C-alpha cells in the first residue's frame, strides 16, 4: 500500500536525472542495476526523458531512446515503491507518448518491454503485445 503523499508536491518535468539518481531509482524500483560507465554514456543519449520530483527528491522517471526517426524504445519507466499508487506511472507514460506523437515522424516504430502487470499500464497508451508474430529477444553484455 502506498504511503500518503501530498499530490500537489509532485512535479513532472522534462530532463535527465543525475547518474547516481538514475542508478538508485532503477534499483529501488526493481529494474536492476546499471553500471556507472553505462549510465554516464547512455543518459545523455536519451531521445527524451522525464523525471518526477517530490519536493527536492527524484521519485520516478521514464526515458525514450532510439534513432528518432525509424525506431524508438520506451525504457526505465519507474516510480519508487513508496510513491506508487498515485498515478505517477500514468503521468510518466502520458508525457512520453505525448512527446512521441509530437516529434516522431509518421511510421516510427515505438516499442517497449513490459514486465509483469506493467503491460496493463502500457496498453492504456496504445501498446499491444506482438507475440506470436514477433517475440522480444535480448542479449546482455
């Protein structure tokens, strides 16, 4: 159950979190760790990013990566557990999809990997499962 927070204190804005904030958000939200080196390279190469702040603390985020014309991928959508249940995931997805619709050329393929019940959130923003026609695959370096 989410801890009570004042909804008026949430601020969703465009912009990148710092590398350490990014890494700690991912870990706390259960997305897993990213290396310092990879984070320092990857974050500035984001196509678009939003953060959610509560007071002076960053409590959520979401990013879009890709080439900006043919392919984009939504990644790192996360909210700290103690701030979940306040519609912040929806607010993050709304900002991300609004930016895609505003800037991406017609025909851009926008994808994401939906872990567990997150697929229900993503479906609200027009994402559909691709299986069995296509199946997501990954390789970790």
